[in-house]
C-alpha cells in the first residue's frame, strides 16, 4: 500500500508547480493588458523591420551563391568565396565514393541553410590549399567563419564511422562548430516531414476524386 505521507508530498508538489504555472500565465496576460495601441504599434513596427532585414540578408546570400552547392573552379577563387560570405563549408574532395556520399549531404544542407555557403574544391587540383590547410584525408570539410578556418570534419569518423550516416548527423556536427544556424530541430527532417505530409494529402485527395 502506498505511503499516505509520500502521496501527500507528491500532491503538494504538483499543486505548487501548477500554481507557479498559473501565476506565470497571469503575469503574461496582465502584461498584454497593459499594452496600449501605441505599444502594439511599436512592436509591430519592430517586427516588420526585423523581417525586412532578414529579407535583405537572404537576398544578399542568394546573390553570393548561397542556397546551391557549387564547385570552386580554382584555388584563386577559393579566397574570394570565403571572404564574401561570413560562413562557408568547403568540401575538399576527389572522385571517389566517400566524396560522392558527402556531396549528397552537402547538396541537401545547402538548400536548407541559406545563411551558409556550401562549396567544394578538388583537393588534388589545389595543392597549395591542401598543403596550407593540411588536408590529408578525403573527404574533409573545412568549416570557415569570417574568412578563417575554425574547424574540420575529417572523413566519417565523427559521423558514425560509416558512409551510411544521415544528413541530420552532419547538420548537428556543423551546428556544433556554429557554421550553420541550428535551432535544435533538424531542418532537413522537418522539410522531409512536410514533403511526406504533402504527399499524403495529395494521395488522399486523389483517392477521394477517384471514388466520387
């Protein structure tokens, strides 16, 4: 039989937590009630300005090639690319299977993280860069912020040690070095979930029309 004292303590803790939550909600409602029309207009204007700045940033990123996974044609171009963008992920590759696997994930992340430039450069055709950045294992990702290499992802060692790692794992690794903006939920998995939801809805609509 459960100890009545323990049950009483648990019930009291639940009541305490519920009261704290209720008080917090009351405070937020009271704060909203205190807002007059001018305050709401100020908040609205501030939000519009934030949205405008974000749109301007996004437009600039797109103009610099963000949103696509592209190849840097020469070592000389590497420096202009990393100077133009605040955050760059550069894949040093050669024509082999592991690098093709990395290409697939980089291509996905480029479309989901427009705030970062995703590029690749052929390591064997870039001997100066490869030596300067000590690129030995391929694939290697150079994680660059403000024109400075801050970190590396070398091979698949940090991604489970296999070529079957998920894009989400690479996304989390890049977020760890703060070379992408990551809110804690994978934008790749969210995008896939939305695509699946659209597919289910479309299938459902198609089924309905067939049965009519």
